[in-house]
C-alpha cells in the first residue's frame, strides 16, 4: 500500500510503497477513505515532540473494514469505521470507572505488537513506526479492534473522519471533561479544527455566551458559523479584560485549543470564581504553566487537562453522526480543503503557519 512516510523532521513526507502485515487475533485491517490533518501531526513533524523514524503520521481517519483477526468481535468486513488514537482495554480501573480515554496512556503496550513479533508496517527489512497506534496517512491501517467504532454506512466518510480526533476532542471536552451546562458562559482560545468543534459543542450544550478567541480575523469570522456569539482578538487589546467585560466577571468554562504556556494561562485568567479551564492543546515538553497559587484557594477556580475529549467513543461516535444528520454538528463547514496523500506536507505547513483560511484539510482516497 502507499503511505506518506516521514524520515526527517520538517522535510517533505515521501509517498512510498509500504508493506502492511495481516491481522493478528485482535487486529483489523481497514482501507482508509478519508484522513484529516490535525495540528498534533504537525507537533511531531516539526520536531517539537519526539517520534521514532521512519514513521507514518496521521491519526484522524475513517474507512471500510477489509479483514479481521480470528478473535475480533467489534467489527466485520464491509463495516464503515472511524478510528481513534485512544483504544481501551475494558478491564482496568480507568475503563471500569468510565474513563476509558485514559486507558491507553497507562496500558499502551497492549494495543501494539510485541518487539519479538513482525512489525505491522515495514519497507523491505526496515520497520516503520506506527504513530499513535494508527499511522493514518496511508491507504490502509492495521489496528487493535478497540481503536475502531462502526458507524452507519450512509454517513459520508470524509466528514466522519473528523469525528475521530478534532471533533471528539473539541465536543467531548465540552460534554464530558468540563460538562458545560445550559445557560453558562464559555470561551474557546484557538479556533482551528479542535476549537471550532469545542464552540460547536458549547452551542449544542446550550451555553448562553460563547466567546471565540483567535489571532486570525478569518478564524473568528468562521467561529460565528459554529455558534460563537462574540469574538475577541488578543492583537486588538487585553483579551482577559475583554472577556471579563462581556461576561460581567469572567466565563464559567474556558478551553485552550492552541498548546502554549501563554494561552493556557490566558484560559485560567479569564475564568470567574468557580470557573473551570480545560487545557486541550499540546504544550511542548519542558514548558510549565504558572498560575498564582493562592487564587486556587480564594476563587475555587479549577485547571484541568483533557485527552481526546475524555471520550467513550463507541457511544459518542454514533451520537455525533446523529447530531451531524440533525444539522447540529457542522462538519461540512469544518472542511476547508480536500487533498491527496501528496498534499499532506503542504497541509501541515499551512497549520504551522496558522493560515487563517484553513480549518480541517482532509485527504480523500478513492
Ligand atoms: N488533548 C487532545 O487530546 C488533543 C487532540 C487533538 C489536538 N490537540 C491539540 O490541540 C491543539 C489545536 O489543534 P488544531 O488541530 O485545532 O490546530 P489548528 O492549527 O487547526 O488551530 C490552532 C488555532 O489557534 C490559533 N492560534 C495560534 N496561536 C494563538 C494565540 N496565541 N492566541 C489565540 N489563538 C492562536 C490559530 O490561528 C489557529 O486558528 C494542538 O496543540 C493539538 O496538538 C489535542
Ligand atoms: Zn488530532
Ligand atoms: Zn483499560
């Protein structure tokens, strides 16, 4: 199969012929139809986060099941599926208490092949790394069955793929991690694929005021299509003061969807007392966030992280498909470009440059 292979940071990915193994007992081979390009791919491509090489990046995908292993029960050949980078084991403390999105961070090895087994991906004798249990910038993926969720076949796969990372992360953070209530006020910092989904989620949850914060006027304009009631550009003045004025003292919930110290601290400072800031963006290793310690006591503000929208994806994904069909989840507006495998390097460059006209760029395969 063909895949976009990364051999060096910041260099163009090369389209290469890659050997993908046959499914082991709990593995599934999926022919991909659509793959979104997320800023998390960029964090590994530009060397900010370490990764083995060669590697195939990509982790927001949807496709059709081709072959299943002998013990697979979750999906069957012909099923349309969305993948996720947070598979679950089903038996650990996190899974059994309903926090399955955390499972892969402690039990990651059991979703991979052991070092003494043949690798899932290779080129000749060379092993190719599987990124985040998926490696979706490719025609096929070979994954653990618990990294997949079947969906109805009438759901267009180019929109379905977005649910697998950006949308579950943004909407899930609102529904599950922060549990935004109707009538509350929300600020979302960073209006890319993830932030726009968080704004959309806040609108569905019934937030009374949704403030989009971004440096790009085009992104702020786009955010209003997803439900933002107000926009704030930090380039035009003090964003904390602007949000406090709009909400008479600060928001109930803020979501950081950029991945920097500065925006994480901004998310905290624009809260009202008892407010909750949820950090979604990937902050580079070694970077610490600073907040005044005494404020936690005096204001009862809270700062929390969220991985993959604290998802329960086998429940969430079919529900999100329904929300799309009801016209509530604006997946069509999230796609700014459709590209081929050879367009991924340019797409990542656009995200790195914060190109204002770019939301989600989606690789579409026949
Ligand atoms: N927690 C998770 O599980 C999870 C999942 C997916 C993505 N992420 C992370 O979420 C972040 C956002 O991902 P994305 O794909 O939406 O990225 P994106 O590049 O599409 O969007 C980022 C947005 O932030 C804006 N921005 C940049 N600097 C800013 C600043 N200083 N102030 C305000 N806005 C600013 C940009 O204009 C852009 O609109 C990334 O760090 C990504 O790695 C985390
Ligand atoms: Zn992602
Ligand atoms: Zn588990």
